């Protein structure tokens, strides 16, 4: 079920972030991405605390990405990591470049 839940949300051409609303790193990730001009429907934040399988989801994210922690940021089917990875990409200009290449920005 956790595998299906995660896999059903990850799509090429879409940015998906698995979060817990109370996590400060998740909130920071949401702030960074929410400031960018995404096309409607191409940025999704998935609250894993709203499910009954939170631990199983985190276990599967660890299997898939090598880390159990949230946020887990997926650009298409590639996981770029978490908040610190996103900040690094933002600082070196790679974030905008990658998002433009994906065609998700207006």
C-alpha cells in the first residue's frame, strides 16, 4: 500500500514533495518552492501524516531514496533529496535551470 501510495504520486514532468506539516524543514521547502511560478497542477505537497501508513511510507521512501526523512523532493521520477539539497540547488542556480528544463514553470 505504501509503495502504491508513493508511486502513484511521482510523475515525470511534475514536482512532488512528501512532507509532514509540523516539520520545519518541510515548511522551509514549501516556502522555497511556493515562491516559484509553477504551472497549475505541477507542484504537489503530499502530507504523509494524513495517511494511516506513515511509517510504511517512510520505510518505502528510504528504500527508494536512501533516506527515511522528510521532506523528500522528487523532480519527475528523480529524488533530489531534502531541504538542504534544495537550498544548495537554489543557491547555485541549478534549481531554476532544472525546473525550466522540466517545463513546469510558467
